[in-house]
């Protein structure tokens, strides 16, 4: 089975549609699938619910999809750094399911593991727990969180072999493996493609069984959110 597609646009063409639940890897701008996000924007699909730790920044990453109003709801942990997100949310134009970061990671992991729900102490007694089941275990209250199983996952990795085995680069691994495992269809953007077997078994961070399509993007921009420098005397 050939998993390699000649472009991000072709990899998405027969998969994405209006109203879908999508998950996108990355943490801030680190490890985001830049080419896939751009291709998703170009499809014009709308009314998307997007699971992502954050929503990019103005004009880059998922921020591009906010500007074109293709996202109707975010399931996120950190929503700073994005003025358009703030504007849409305050104006009631964008829905937000605010989820603590560890809970978001576990909801994705549970989705990939086939676990429908779990209980956690995080968020008990706060807005996060509103409308959710709370149960007592050993004298402590826990809130029930549902697993996340997106219809499509968009992921960024450093290297893929032709079977879809992935290796991530340092902290760019972040949410990407969990996002990949949770998705019913997983599309991965990579900087390098090698022959099957070229990645040493101990260096495989995610097995190819989770990967359905691969897109080659050898020169991503890898923008930095904030650059802070000091003067050298």
C-alpha cells in the first residue's frame, strides 16, 4: 500500500468535509503540520471543530483558519497569543471547549486506546466540570472526561519510512503521537522520507499502523512565536 501522496492538497482532497471533528498536532508553533494546515485552508471546508493544544498565532498555523472563519469550535488548552481568537470568542462567533492540558492529552490517548471515558481530579469544582458527571472515589471527587476520536488527524513528524513508521524531532513530538493514534484517518507531514527499515526499531516513535497518508514538506518555515534577544557588549 502506497501511503505517500504527491501533495498536501491531494492527501486531503477526498477526506475533509464541512462539519468535521479534526485534531491537529503541535504545541504553540512547534511541531505543527504547516503544509497540511495551508492545504486545509485552501479546501474551503467550514464549520470545523478542531482539537489542538492552541490555535496558532495571528496569520500562521491554525490562526489562518480562524481568519477565514473555517473553524466554528476549538477544543484547546491554551488560547493566548491569538488576537483574532480572542475577538471571535468574546463576540460569540467562536465556541471553545476549554480543556486542561493534561486532560486534553489523556482524552486523545484514551481515544487512540479505545477507552470511552475516564475520571480525573483536574477541574473538579471549576467551570471545567460544569455539565459533567462527578463521582466519588475513596473520599475524593473526580470529574468524568470523554475520549476524543477525531475523524481526521493532521500530524507533523521529522522522518517517515514508506510504511509510515515515524520519528519525531525532540520537543516537536509533543501532542503529535496522541493526535495520530486518536484519529480515524491520520495524515502526516514529514521533512524526510526514507526506505522501510531505514529507521532503527528503537528510533520508531510511532508505528506505521496508525498512519494512513504521508506528505513530504522538506522546507517548513518553523516560525518562532516570540523571539527574545539581548544586546552583547
